[in-house]
C-alpha cells in the first residue's frame, strides 16, 4: 500500500519565553531571562512549514497548549477567586513554577509522541504513544493535552490508536520521536525502528537517571514499552545507548546528534556507545527486512565536526526529507551556514559524501533555536496511507489557504515581545485563550483545551 510521510509541525504558542528551564540543554541555559518574540517565533515556524509544503512534502500542524497552565497551578495550591489571582499568587510565591507552567515548550513536537505506521504494526493500525516527558517539570505537564489533541486528530479508532503515555517517574522518562528513527525504503513498510536511550532505569535495582555533568532523559525500559505497545516485531527493532560524553556536551536528545530518513542515517562519531556494533546491527536488520538492501550510514568524524560545533550549529537537528525518489533535501538551521566546519561538511555531503542528498536549504529559526529547538525538534513524522490522511480533520493539512489563515491569525493574536515576568499578566492569559479558541475553530478540532472543557 502506498504511504507518505506527513510532517506535523508544532505551532509556537503565544507565551514563547526564555526561562532557562532545561538543565543540560545549553541554548536554554544560555538564554535564560532574555526577551523573546512569540510572533516572530510562530512566523518562523510557519515559514519553514510552507517551504516544505512547497517542496512537495506533506505538511500538517499541531496546535500549541494552553499556557500559563492554570489547571496545573491550581493543583499546585494556587487558589483564588479567579484566574488572575492564581497568576498573581504564583508570581509572588513561586515565580519559577509560573515560568514552568507558562512555557510554550509544546512547540517541540518531536517530543510529543512516538509513532509506528500501520504497515509495521501487528493490528494494521497507526500507533501513537504520547511521551511522558518526566525528565523536566515544565514538559511533564504536556502529556494530558498532547493525548487529547492527538485523539482529536487521529480520532478514527479503526485506523489509529493513541495510547496513554508510559507510566513515568523520573527514571522511566520517555521523550518521544526525538529518540526514535524509522528506516524504510520510500517510507513503505515494514520499517526498522531505531530506539536510542540514555540510561537503563532498572540496571541495578531501581536506579535514578545517570547523572554526570548532565542527566539523561530517556530510559531503555520506556522505549521497550513503546515498542511492545506498538506491537512491533522484534526483527524490526534496534536499541542503542546514547554516548554519555555526548549528553555531557549538550546532546539531550538523539535528534541533536543523528538524523535518518528512508535508507540513510547521518550520525556523529560520538553519538552512540559501541557505535560500530550499533551500525552493524542496524545494517543487518535492515538488509534482512528489505531483501539485502543497504542502509547507508554516514558517520561524521569528530575531527571534521567537533561535538561542540555539532551542538552549537544543530547540524543533526536538520530535517532530511525526500522530495522525489532518490532525491533528499537537508532542511538546516541558519546556524549551520554560519559555522565554518559544518558548512564545509555539508558541502562534502552534497558532493558525493551522501549520494541521495542533493540540496540544502537554510532556515532562520532563531527564536526556537535559542531554547534548543531546531527544525527537526519542531516536527513529528507520521507515515500515513491516503485513506489515513483522508481520516484527519482536513484543516490540519497545510495548504496555501491554511498557511495564509494561520499567519493572519498569528499576526493579529501574538505579542512581539515577552519576558518571563509577563507570564503573570492576566491580559496575556485572556489574549492567549481568545487566540486558541479561534485556532480550534480554524483547524476544525472542537473543544480540546481545559478552558473550553467544563470541569477539565
Ligand atoms: O526539552 N527546550 C526544549 C527543547 C526541545 C528540543 N527538542 C528536540 N531536540 N527534539 C527541551 O529542552 C527550553 C524552555 C526554556 O528554557 O524556557 C526547553 O524546554
């Protein structure tokens, strides 16, 4: 059955701020307290979506979450007559919690869920497991909304299963597709699922996540649970451990150090523990699934691109997309063009270093990048058949008309300057809810947000 990859991009929410919430994510740590521009952030994201759609890549949108999360602040004991008093009390007593509950981090939808296409699963349905995101408080409050949103989009239960997130606790962290890559020629099944974890939760009894300089976020046991839930065949799964040195250099997700597409894996020399064994295992499994076909693994040596340049430029957080059979495009952050070692390496890839790669397109995603979110962080890949695409609410697919409607919506609803202290402003909450109400109508999603759902 024919299938294509649909890139679902997260729309940046109206409360996009820099609060330094992600220890281990160097960009987030560096930009703590800086002024942000939510309007520019959302428009930069939309410009990338439009460019991909123009390249012929199927493109869809995922809506942002309601922030500040008043429901969470109330559960944390900030009561009051009305929502304005909740904000005021939280700002006075616990500004850090308010910043976390106001973060627009749901934009990085590579962390929304892990996905298995219907060609790969035992019951022939598309499986999605929302990530539990237990490693960071501000992200751990995302799964309930992510689950509601995915169930509103993938609502046909004959075709789709949206699981509950994996039970958490810090050691059982699951960060979704950012630590998962699927390989398959032309995206058609059966695919090989590559899961990368940072630590084993139960390696020595109940162990906490390994902490050296920076903690790891993904547990092997969580990835295994996702694979079981998705009813994948063991022959379709490979697990590998992220290199602790990479985590300590700021590689908080595998998609900061490796990217794959169809039959290609581009990875840094320091991405995995026992890298050559991992690559052998991947190639063996891939050949077994696809009549001896080769998985092209391109290793980027440390002496060509250092770990520091890889993290600083976000080379591996580029999207590698197929625009025609055998013709791939690298969708890279502008920072790559400005980092000499990385720019030179991309030239090498384009001139024979990675034969299917024919073009690079650079994008200014500075607003998201300053929080550690490059092109690949902003998208969730979902391989769908034509009838599965037809079962989605049509307005979530990006067309010229939806692009225009969404950019107009951003221009009339978003502020162009915020600092974390602005999250206490009750007027910002009112504006945000009005904007999200408009958006759910525009996307044909019905009521999905706590403020729209009585008693949620
Ligand atoms: O989880 N940054 C996000 C960036 C996520 C990037 N995603 C992928 N690599 N797939 C994170 O660390 C920073 C928010 C702040 O500091 O205000 C933040 O959450």
